[in-house]
């Protein structure tokens, strides 16, 4: 997910996407613990997407968004 895509979303869409990604991260971590996860890079990508969304939300709250 690119930052421009996140910036085009409404705040409600961002929060919904954030919750969706967090839930997926929990599922992936569980699969990794059980040894069933094939694509381990997916965890890293999800974490980066979560950070990206949170960063843009905080920038808009502070008024420093591009």
C-alpha cells in the first residue's frame, strides 16, 4: 500500500483498514508460531502498512500532512 493511496482514504476508511491489517497480523503470527506460514515476508509488509497508516493519521492530526 502506497502513502498516496492512504491519503486518498477518508479517516473512517483508514481506521477500518488499520483494524483489518491488525487482525491479519495476529492471524499471520499465529500461523508462524504453528509453522504453517509460507510467506514470512507478509508479516513485515503488514507491519509496514500499519505504520504507514498510523503515520499519516498522526500527520493529519498535527496538521503537518503534505
